[in-house]
C-alpha cells in the first residue's frame, strides 16, 4: 500500500486553511499572505515613484528611462521569498511593516545605481496611503483571479444540470409538504439565475483608494511642492492602479467599498448555502444519488453510507466566511476621529473569509459533479401524491364556473391520504360537460408541471 504524501507543517497549522484545506485554497496565498502584502506595498511604492518621476512639475525627482522603469517594476513583478525574508528582517528591526518596505527599497535602489531616488521613496506619504491601495489591489485581484473563476465554474455546472434535468419531473414541497410538481432542472435553474445576478453585483463592485497624506489634506505634498495639482495627481495615480479615487478621507480610506464588496460576496455565499441545503435534502430523500470514491469511508460504523459531506463542508465554510464578512462590514467603516489602528489587525483577516469562501466553492463543485438524478424515485413520489392535482382540478372547475370547487377539493383532500382512484371517483360525479370531465380525468401528477421545462431552459 502506498503511503499518501503529506506536508508535516500542515499537521501543526493553527488554521485549517493553512493545514487540512491548504491545497484547495493555495491560489489565495499569492494575494493574502504576508509576503503577498509586502509585494503589493512594493508595487504601490514603486509605481508612486514612477508617477513622481513623470510629473513635469516635480523637478526634484528626475525622469526615469524605460530600462530604469522596467528594473524598478521587476522589484515587485519578480518578488521572491528571499525579498520577503529581507523585508521581514527590516520589520523585526524597526517594528513597522510599511517602513520596512521603504528601507528595503532604499537598499535595492542603491544596488541598482539609483541612489539619487532614495528620498523619493515614500515621499510625503503616510503608511495608510500605501496600505489602503495595497489591500484594495489585493482584494480586487483575489476576487477577479481566484473567486470569480471558481464561482463561474459553479454557475457553469448549474447551467449544465438545469438543461440536463429540464424535463425531469419532481414533487415540489412547500412547508415540507407535497406541492405542485416542478422539474429538477427548473429548481436548479432558480439557483443558477440567482447566482448569475449575484455575480453581476460582485463583479461590478468598485474598490476605492486614496493617496492624500497624514490626515487627508495633502499638507506635506502641498507645502513641499505647491505648484503641483495634487488632487489631480492623486486621482490619476489611483485610477492608474485600477481603483476608484476617494479624495475626502481622514488619515484612512474609509473602507466603505471593502464593506460593499464583502456584502456582495456574503449575498453570493448565502445563495450557495441555500443550494447546498436543498441538495442535501434531495440526497436525503433519494432523489439524487452520489457516486462513491474508491477507498473513501462514509461512516466509521455503517459501511453502506455515502455521506453528503461535500455539501455539508460547503455549507459550514460558507457560513463561516459570511460571519467574517458581516463583521468586516460592521467594523471596517468605523475609525475614531482621524485614525485608529483597530482596522489594521482586522484587515489581515480578509484572506480568511476569502479562503473559507473558496473552499466552500471547491466542495460544492466536487459534490455537484458526483450527483446522479434518480428519476424512478422522483416518479414514485409523484405517483404517491395525487392530491397535488387538487389545485389543477379546482382551477379548471373555476374556469367552468362550477360552484365553490376549492371548498369541495378541500373537503375531499385536506389532511388526508387520497388515491388517484379517489380523485377519479370525485370527478365522475361532477355535473360538468363530458369534455371537461375527460380533461380532468387525464390529469397526472407526473405531467402536471406547467412550464417548468421551458423555464429550466432559460438563462436569466
């Protein structure tokens, strides 16, 4: 027997995201790890230096040629763990992670023959100018490059299922009780449409950024270079980074857009929790089977079981992510007066919410790919509940102006177990035209699903 490979440090990880689940959330490390945060900070500092060098009114920063600009950009484009380790050493020395980036950059500029630009690094900035832009880029790119593709896979799989099962009759349940039939494809299509709408909102939520100094007044910028239009400069720089400029701030960017994106992600996750719970119930009722995986165990004592663990894992992790996202929405937009640092430690946990979200999506995908619809079980359930036809019968009788058909059907069927024969006996004694009686007698629960197939084929 081959021993599975494992990563010993994972066995000692404090969080399951860095332990048991690491392989499935690994893509997020490139955005939310400490090394990634330093890389984003280096990126902001370098691009700010290049912006200064390109401004004709900023004469104390000489223009940089294409080769020099490329070499500077390589500091973040080719950022390595050795670079992260070097910044880490500076951080241990000065106990300030943004200042550590500045000191590391000054060293690198000296080694590149660009010592004349050392004082332009972090010029007139407060740490929050760098941090808010770094976090916005981090979250935006993690959303666009990791979460949205994973959610796109979920949506694509739901689209496939809604088409494959568009004509698969299903007994609906409202309040847990038998109700007007539908098709499984139409029920899956409901989730696909909801997810599609949520993705539109998640995708279009803009992240904001600011670069305006210690208390949002451009004071240091203005006193040192009064001839520069710093409002225009700041707006252009933030837009260059792909963010929406915020000019009116205290020392910190107010984080409202982070809260908005978190709310959009939370609503998306809530839809998928609803999906996971419904699929769990369909599996419990035998309407979906799950393909078993060789070697897996469903229960430590019951050998027959194939548990819906993927949907349970998805539900738990998405709810955990939502708890964090809801907290971010309550906390991040609040800061005492012009600045307090309570947001700093909270922001470091953005990746945790993204990680539990991504893990939930991965588990949903794995579970959905295992499903097989049990058409025979669905048909048996429908045949066993002919009382769902009472809606159709009383509606047709109303069309015919038959007196009080709802009350008649209620007396026959409410709270009772009736058979198709019982319904036929009721229909046969009705005083209606022969063609109406034939219409009523032709009704079957397994075909009484309205426009469900057509709805299932929509891509709203």
